[in-house]
């Protein structure tokens, strides 16, 4: 694999880990209400749906006879939309403008919600929770997989799932010590780098826009990472005391 | 469905920021193609900064 492919596979692994940690918190809360067998059944059903989505869309994109530059440009635009959303959220959290995602709080709120729910409703909560988190993984696997390799992209997401499940089952508790915001920030920098590279490369031509080739990806990553930290620091310094935004 | 669309596109500010950055990069690519990538990156960082404050 090339350096760019390793970068893409790492981005998928880390991004998936963030999503799987959030999904695990929901499944754990549901499992304590309706039992592990039914909760994991709901999670498995959602994961099966995600796997089908990955297979169908991946095969569809591979079969598409569109110009490779056009597909890369379209994927680049999508990655910019996805990456900017995560980047802004992570910067706002570093700046203290939006509260950090709290797995312990998420767990407590889900448990509270489940106390008023019946068994079937709890099953649906686990299914929807895993499905919604998994959809973001699906989007990334399909987007990065087309330009890198679907096997590597899907393998990274799967490895990440196995790692989170392994740690989660060992601890039997919400994974509160995972530095979610730092991971999300790094991943958003990587996604924005790939998105910028492919979107502009598709419009202008890769050789013209990025004469340094794949090395540009590292420079773009560094630019987004440094700028994000500088912006977060400035935003934190100018923050009125206690002005935390809405939790998202 | 709304949730899925939000997962893909984000909010209107997100879409506007990316659209503006792409339009500006495309415009500059007509006169200085080698600088269009840098402009896109700068606009996206500026958009993130505006939303962070």
C-alpha cells in the first residue's frame, strides 16, 4: 500500500472507532435493560444492514463507467462536506464553545430513557443507535474505498469494530477514556486533506493543482491541523465565561 | 431520511462554506490554477474559524 492508502485506511480506522464507541455505549445501556442476547441481536441486525449498504454501493461505484476524475471530484466534494462538519465540531469543542461528548452522560441518559420503554422499544433504540453511527462509517468506507481500495477500507472499519467490541466487553462499561474529540479532530484533518486533494484535482487536474503529488496530502493535513488548533485557541481566549453551546 | 441527509451534507452553513470554497477555487483556476488548491484550503479554514467563534 502507498502512503496515501495507509493514511486513508488509518483515517477510516480512527473515524470508525469514534462511531463504534458511541454505538457501544447505546448497546451496553440496552443490554443492561433487555439482556445481552437481544441487544447484540439488534446491533448485529444494524451491522448487517451497513455491510449490505457497503457491498451494494461499493459494487455500484466500481461498475460505474464514469470518468475516474469526475468520480474522484464528486467524492472529494462529499469528503469536504463531511470533513468540515467534523472539523468545526472538534474545533468548537477544543475552544469550549460546545461541550465535549460525554459517554458516561450518554449512557445515563439512554438508561433513563430505557426505564420508560418496553423490550421492543429498547431493541429499536439499540438498532437505530448502531445504524446511525454505522451510516457515517459506511459513507467514509465508500468514499475513501473507491480511490484507495474497498478491501482496505472495509477491513479498517471492521478491525476498528473488533477492537472497540474487545475493549468494551472486557471493561463492561462506557468507553469514557477514549479521547473522542482529539480523534475526531485528527480524522477531520485527514478527510479534509483527501477532500481538498481530489476535489481541486478533479476540477483543475491533479498534476496542475498539486505538483508535489501525494506528499501534498501530508502538507494539507499539517495545514488543517495547525490552523484548527490556532483557531480553537483564539476562540477559547475570546470566549465569554461559561458560554457553552448546545450539546451536539 | 432527514438525519441521513444531515449526516452527508451537514447544516446549510456547512454546504454554503464548501460551495463558496469550490466556486472560488474554480474561478481562480481559470487564471492561476496552481493557486486554486491553496485558496480552497484558506476559505475552508476561514469558514471553520467563523463557525468556531
